[in-house]
C-alpha cells in the first residue's frame, strides 16, 4: 500500500500569512484553484499508469482542505471523507491573527517561529501560548486518524489532504518510526501547496519514504515499476 500525503492548495489564509482561525472557512484563492486543476489531472494519470485502486479521498475538514480534496474527487470519480482531526494545530489566542499582528503582541514567539523555520529551533521548545495545542497532542490525533484510514480495506493507495502543521506532524512521526529521526526534536519541513510525500509499506510492513514534498511529475521518478 502507498500513502500519498498532500498539503492543500493555496488559500486566502496563506495569502494573509495568518494563523488558523477557529472557523477554518478560508477558501482557496484563484491561484489555488488553478493549482488544483493541474494536480488532479497529473495525479489521476499517475494512478492510472500504476493501476492503483482508490475508493475515496481523505481530507482535513477545513474549507481549503475540502476544496482541494473535492477537486481531486471529481477527477477520480470518488467521494471525499473529511476529518476534523487532520486540521491545523489549534492556535489558541493567536487564531485568525496575522503574523504581523502577533509580532507586535508576542515578538519572542515570532522570533522562535522564525528560527524554527530556519531549522534551528525545535517546536517542542516554543513558549506556551494560552489555548495553543501542544505538538504532542497534534501528533497523537493526526497519527490516530492516519491509522484509521490505513485500516480501511480495498485500496492500493490512500490520498490524504492535510494542512502544513498536520502534514509535518505525520512526516516526523513516520521518520521517527523508520528513519531514526530524533524523538525529542520537532523540526521544520518546507512543504509546498499540492506537492506529494509518498510512503509505502512493501518492506516487512514498515512504512518507508519514497519521496518528500515533490511535484507529481518528479515524484513519479521515485516509484519502482
């Protein structure tokens, strides 16, 4: 079985560089919709070339993730199953605010965020923000949901649409299990809209990475025929 882990396409939230809102209703931008047309076409072709069976698209329940998943589902001709447990990390008092606004209120947090994105600081070490979900909690809910999806029978591959934070949590967990990634560090991974991270469990049932954050056409090069 293969896991296709995908970050949703560009949304209004991303354009504004804001933290996740409580409602999670920010839609895709027009650019995001254009990205979706290309992604859907290329991914469908990829699946047809490999004759993989797919019965549904799995997605976070935010508007931007569901819109991304719906574009894929229309092309594949399968339904979408959404999960609130695959949504972004809950941001507490930061929710809906832009990074510029937070920089004025909590400059030390923004400095930590900057250093995290540069690969220097572990997100486990961030200052505690009122109501903000811990990374441990995020990881647990995301991985429990992925395991639930894996256990659904009848598919050669699973396509799952995430947010940046929930996708990062998934990638790091698989890396800890099978790639000796340090258990006490939570690092930054650059993740592009609509790019693929692919894992397979063909070797002794262990999940191994075929590629991380690649466009469809390049990801094809990493799959053995």
